[in-house]
């Protein structure tokens, strides 16, 4: 089911740094799935939420968009910054993202800025065609968590379903 591809009508979101987060399952509160972007035909697999965030940040570094406003700091090592964009960036095709979906959730992310050592941007929850804005990577994760929880439990305020055979 992880390679499910269906046509969707998404709210318009256009940018040269769109990333489609396809979440296939949650394993011990960590997302497991695939990242898609418009410059590559193959997905980037991730097995934890941290791997997902690091892969996305790595793509933004590679694309040099949006640029960081602060330098990355690490213990005991110097960081080598990417020197230029790859040629494959000329192959932009936003339609590639509209055909991707995760087994339990699909989110199209546009990071507008990387300021204050975090991200600011917008996310579209593809299944509900809802758009939200976020001010940090943590807020993005909370929006995704809330959407997945709503998918699992129904909309807020909805009565939980009774188990089959009850009554």
C-alpha cells in the first residue's frame, strides 16, 4: 500500500522547495514513510521523525533555498556547507507531488524561511485539503500529529465508535 498513487485536487501551493511527506505508519510514536520532491523520481525513505526532519533540512541545504539564517553548530566537527545547487533542480514538476500519498497521512510542506534555527512556512494536509501555517519545525510536527490523531479518532468532539458486537 505504501506506493499508492491517486489523483488529488490539492489547494494551490507552488514553490521550488515543496516536499511531500508520506506517512505510512507510526512506530513507537515515530513516523515511518517517504519524502517526495519535485526534482527526483525516487522517494527518500525515513524510519524515524528525526530522519525525516534531517532529510528535509538536507534538501533545503542542497537547494540553498530557503537559506539558513544561522550557522549549523556541532560537537567536535566542522560543517561543510553545500557550494552549489545540483543540475537536477531544473527538472521541477509539481504534479509529481500530487500523485503521492501515504498510507495514513500525506502532507505537502513549503518552508518559506529558516530563521532562528528553525522553519517557518505552510503545510497542506492532502486528505482533508486543509492548509495551516507553522512558525517552527516543532509546530509543524504538532500539526501533523494532530491531523493523524484526528484521522484515528475522528474529528474533535466526535463520539468514539462503539466496538462491533456491543449493545
